C-alpha cells in the first residue's frame, strides 16, 4: 500500500562523540556516538512542515542503541553541551512546502484584496450609472397622472384617447395614469394600469400594438422612436423600445429604457407637436 502523505525523517549532519561517557552496557568509555534524525510531514514525498527531532546514541563496541530518553545523566549532560556548542539545525527544505503554501495563501489574499478594491471601484461607478437611470425612471413614475393636460402632455393625451377606447369595459380607464416626455426624436411614454390583472398576461402585449397603431396613424409621430413602458400595480409589465421588446406581460426589463435616459438631447416640451385628430 502506498502512502500519499505521512511522516518521513532525515539524518542531521552533526554526530557527537560523547567524551568520557561510559557505555551502560559494556562499560567502555568514549565508545558512544549520537545521531539525530529530524522528522517532517510529507505529501507525495514532498516535505510540507517540520516535526520533532529524535536523538539516539550507539556504542561502537557493543552496538548498544539507546534512545535519548534512556541516556544516563552523564550522557545527557555531555550531549547537551555538544548540542549547544554545535547545534544540529534541520535543513530548510523540511519546511519548504509550508512556506510555499503560506506564500500562496498570502498571494491569494493580496490579489483578492486588490481585486476587491478595484472591482468595488468599477462596480460603484456602474451602479452609480444604474442608480441615476433608475432614479430618473422613478422620478418619471412620480409624474404619472390620470389627467394629462393638452397644454403640457399631448402624447399622454393621445395615449389616453387610445386606451380609453381599447380598454373600455375591461379595466376602469379613468384610473389609468400617463406620463410622457420627448428628447429629440425619442419619445418616452409611461402608462400605469393598476388593475392590469384583469387583463390576461398573454394578451397584455396587445396594448403595445394598439398604441403603436394609434400613433402610426398620426403624421406627427412618423419618424419618432417610441419607448413605451406599461406599469402594473407593483412593477413594469411591458416594455417596447427601439432597442428591444419585453412583452411577456409579467416582469419587463426596464434596462431597455436605458438608451432614452442616456440620450443627451435636452427634454423637449411635447407641446410643439400639434395633434391633428384624424383617427377613424
Ligand atoms: Zn557498549
């Protein structure tokens, strides 16, 4: 059986002749020599970290082999003196695995901390952008009204005419709220239908189609790009923009409105679109 990890040992270089010590077995003097082994933990025979050292003494005359614990007092004293004068240091490679692992951990920590701070910076920049976008959209949601005035929101008024007709008898059209604004050729229209649950989610996208048809009948909106968001009671349920459409009728991705808010053209008063009633 092969052991992938375990304890190995290696001989340390200094041997000490225990001067004037008497072998406890054959009573000869100056026949005892010490030998020290250092143990280390290995993984696939690669040293990871150092373990204890063991010292033995061997008699050259009778081959007696003694563990350090069994040394006579005299042997212990002489051995300690020698060890102090000429210490048996263990080779540095006994701990090299440990060193490599610790360096690796330190390096990962440093790069982790570095990555955290740089990521955080980038992230906070992008979340600032996202925040300013959602902030703008939330601000616009605050401006929703059930009663758009011809004087300052002609697009909402048009949308109201359209949905009053399309949703009559399905939802209470008097409670539908509207808001619109225009930047260059881009028009944002937000409609909030609080009781949208009365309309099945798979037929809700018809609201978008009806609005597009309605506006396409008017020359004033011929080259306009529409960003339409339909809000339910709690969340955005439909989005249609030049960038993409999210019309599954449940949870729409408001990121699609991003391009409208990114546009740097100043917001135009929608008053300058003169509505000519030419429907039906
Ligand atoms: Zn002996």
